[in-house]
């Protein structure tokens, strides 16, 4: 079968995705079902589901997937993700977070247990073949890493394998002691295709040219990229700035690590600094517009404002300027595609390969690759 997008597995030979990928509205729509419906999304932390019978309604990737969902946690502490659409007439069931014992639709009174099982329905005593399995609320995939909650519609990979890899580097950190900071969290609207924002994130190649202050902190010569299946890690090293106190036996013990930048396919970043964690969510809105959310969790306030994790807003503004420029450049009829730097763009190459594979519905075996960039 002729593949629409083919990215050579050899980065020394490969070309990037063509400019038409970023311009085509039909491809943008196709990404919803082929990529985002087949992967995972971070939805928040366990403060959304305190102990006891609790529910939390939300819309998954509003203005893009726009899937109504509800998180539930029962008295036994079991967390779940269910559709928030009543199986009777399609009404939204849960309007607000709360602590109900059952889920009751406010339209005609159909009720469900917190595991989604149909419980009761008025005026249906004479209905034949009722209730059926389809009268239960559809369950979705739900996973938790430390305090962080993830959901997926029909994910093609096991996200717990990703968590295991992340734990190799940051498992020593007490994630449950990290506290969300609303004052440090911020949303940005960027005039570009969402994948361009990820392209930029996935390489440190641009740091000396775009981020003068960050370049003074991070050792560009040691900057390292490690690619796994559906996960990418960039490691920023430093000589004198704020670095992690890594325990004995840690894979990087003895090295001056200033930041661990994890990217989870297709659109999530988990940036760990000595002061805490910045979760970055890249939400597509249109082929020309993207919402980027920075959600900050602080562990050591004394280390805020120094090291690689300082001036996040300034770094973001510098990135926006570049990716918006690239987005405008890709509108040119004379730019077909580019090439990858074999030493500096391993992460971008991995991202483009995954996008091509998912769009062609041809999963690949993701052997681990390591590149010191």
C-alpha cells in the first residue's frame, strides 16, 4: 500500500513532513480520529477526585475532540472515566463536580451507579429487552501516575509503560507533595498549527539562537535526547545553575541535571525542574490556532526563579515568535519539506514518524533510540 506520509527511519536520509500536512484542513480533521482518539490525555490531578463518592465532569479537548466525560471515584477509592452522555436521549448527565451516590440524568431521571452501570429508569416497565448492555454508560480508559490523571478514548498503547520509563528518572521525587500553583499557571494562544509547537519543543537545536538567557544556563554541548516508543526525553545539563540532588543509584547520579523534559505523544510535556513540575498541554483549535496551557506544581519554592526552570513565560514568548514565523513560512508554495539534523533533531524525527504511522494506521515497533545531541 502506498503510504501518504513516509518518513525514512534513517534520520540521515529522512525528510520532514511536507508543508501540506500543516496546511490541509482535511488532515487536521483526520488527526482527531487517527491520532488523538487513539492516544492519551492528561486531565489534571487527584484533587479533582477527593476520597468518597465524587464526580468531575469535563470535555476532553474542548473545541477539538469535544468529548463529554465524567471522572468518578467510589467509596472504595476506584477511579473511572465514563461518558457523560445519558444512554436514553443523549443529555449531559453531570453538570457540576460533587459527591453524589449515583448519577442521575436531569432530563428523564435515568440513573447509573458510579461505575456506569444502569440502575433505574421511570416509565420503562413495559419496554422489551430492557435494560441492555448499551444502556450502561460507556467506560473510557483511565490511568493514574502519582497524583496525575490520564484518560483515553481508544488508546493504541499502554500508558503505564510510559510511566515506568519516566519513573527511571523522576521516580525519586515525591509527586504527591507537589502543589499546584494557579499564580504560576497560564494559558497562551498561539497562531500556528499544534504540531509546529511540538516540533519546536522536541529539539534543543534552537536554544542558542532563540533563548539567549536559557542558553547561559543549559550546557548546549551536553544536551541529550532519548527517544522511546511514544515518549521522548530531553535532558538539560548545567555546570553552575540549580540542579537536581539525585540519589545514589540513580541512572544520572553524579551528573548536573538542570531539567528533565518529557514529551508524551502526541501533545503533552512534563518538564521537571529542581523547583517542581510544569505540565504543558498543546490543544489544537484550528489548523492556524493552538491553545497551550502551562500548569505548574511547586515542590521547593526556594528554587523558583533560578536555573533552567526560570523565566518560563519569557521562553514561551520566544518560542511563540519562532513557531508563528514557521507557520507563516509554510504557507509558501515554494517550500515542500525540510531535512532533519541527525545530531539535534532526533525528537522531531520521532514525532513525524509517529504521526505518519498513525495517519496510515500502521503501528511500528518502537525500539528505543538514544542520541546525544
